[in-house]
C-alpha cells in the first residue's frame, strides 16, 4: 500500500521536523524536489505562474551546477529555494561527516542563505538532523503525491492528492524526468482544483 498521507506515528517520531503548516486559511504549500532540470522545471515555473502560485524548490546541488541557467530562472521567479544535498544522499546509508559535508556543499552551490532543508528520501539520522537543525528547518511533507512511482496511474495520483490535501498541507512533487509523466498531469489539475475553491499556494 502506498502511504499518501503522512500519519500520526511518523510525525510524532520526528516532532522537530516540519510536516505541515498550522493554519485555518486556505493555503497549500507545494514543494518540488530534485531539480533544477531543463524543460521539467521550466514547465513547473510556467504552470505556477499561470495560476499565480508560489512553491518551494528543494534543489540538488549537482543539478544547480549542471543547469545554472535553469536555477537562475527559479531564483528570479520569486519561489522559495531549499537544500536537498549536493548528491542526493540517503542519510541512513551515509556517515555523518560526508553527509554534512554534502549538505554544506549544496548550500555553497545554491549561493543564497536558505534556511530550508529536505533530506533525500526523507531519510536522515538523528545525529545528522541535530546538526542540520542548528541552521535549517527540516521540511518533510503532509501529502506524498507519489509522482515518482511508475506503478501509480496519473489519475490516481491526482485523486489521492486532492483527497488528502487540506489547509496548511505541504505537498511533495518532483521536478525530475522520472516524475514527469505523472507530475505534468497532476500539477495543473491540482492547481486548478484548489484555485477554484479559493485556495492560494505559497512558498515556505
Ligand atoms: Zn529527492
């Protein structure tokens, strides 16, 4: 079974991480991991603009290095930017030293003082998190769209995402080639659905 909605157990295990935003206002926080990537990230930026929406991009440092012109577009778009390590490391499988070094390397590559961090795969050891939390907020998610999974149908992703999103929800999408077939289907429809119901979309 695919866990679209972050449950109480997971949240309570990591209470210092941000899972959602406490608000009664109709606001949704879209987040995009793993970019910047030509065409995919450009599509996301254009789609957000179409709906007057803002979001947060958790960038991989190495992709920023490879695609500086796309990164520049993200920076100029008024959306928020976060650190997603330089090489998309899995914290559970990486020693603390190299992990934190990779986190700092990404920060340098981003070239701006973001205070947002999302651990790749949502996996980070407590010892690593303790260090990261000194300077950054660790942002997880409330709704996992599942756009990265080729086993899920785009229509199902859309349906579940709409079903589980509520005021203050943090939604996790990917601006990656892998997620493209599903993200490009679901994103405009999610924006359209909630815009029609009076929601706005903001960066963190
Ligand atoms: Zn990622």
